[in-house]
C-alpha cells in the first residue's frame, strides 16, 4: 500500500482541496482516511430550500410545476 500524507481543506460537503498537489497520476479507486485535528470544527448549515427551488426553476424553465405526490408517482412508474 502506498501512503501519501498531506493536508486538505473541505470546500463543501463533497470536495476536499489538498494543500499540496499529489505527485503522479493514479487511476482506480483510492482509499481515503480522514483525520481531523483539534482545530477542525463541523459546520452544520441549514439547507436553503427556497434557493434550491429557484435554482431548479432557472435550470429547467420549461418543466411543468408538479406536487411531490405527482413527482414520486412519476419516479415510481417511470416516464
């Protein structure tokens, strides 16, 4: 097993920015072990649902408005 020891900073919940780039090119799955130091703090923000709904409307302006029941029925039955 090869081990690379470097520091990183979370950009958001699914993106980690490394302080130093990893040398070489790796392919395939990589096992990542996260070790938090005493300075790391969990940031728990509340999701902004209104902003997300607005984003959906901006990204898909032609989509008809649907209730959650209609949406789930469509997902269950397919289009």
